[in-house]
């Protein structure tokens, strides 16, 4: 799945009040810190991963945790 399509799905799942989180996801895909999942995730799987990410302020640790949820083989 292209990153743009994944980001569109993520945008739909993140409330507008959490724009900092979305911006951090976009930035980290841009710099290569996040990688798309090797196989498509269901909306349920993606929303569960994002729910964990949204619990805390966006930082290196929370981005790394999201990265492991999105792509366990990425080594992030």
C-alpha cells in the first residue's frame, strides 16, 4: 500500500484534536523512521495501534512503539 493511502486511512482515524500526533506520523514516514506494514492492516488493527499512540504525547518512544505495531519486521 502506498504511504499516501496509508496516511489517508490514518487521517480518518485520528481526531482533529490530535493533529500533532498526525503531523508526527507524517514527519516520521518522511524521514524513514516509520515504514508501512508489509501486509495490509485492517481498520481495526490500525485503529488499535493508533489508540496506543494517541494515549501519550508524540515523542521518539511513542513513534517507535507505533512503528513496531505497523511493521514488526522494521526493527524500529
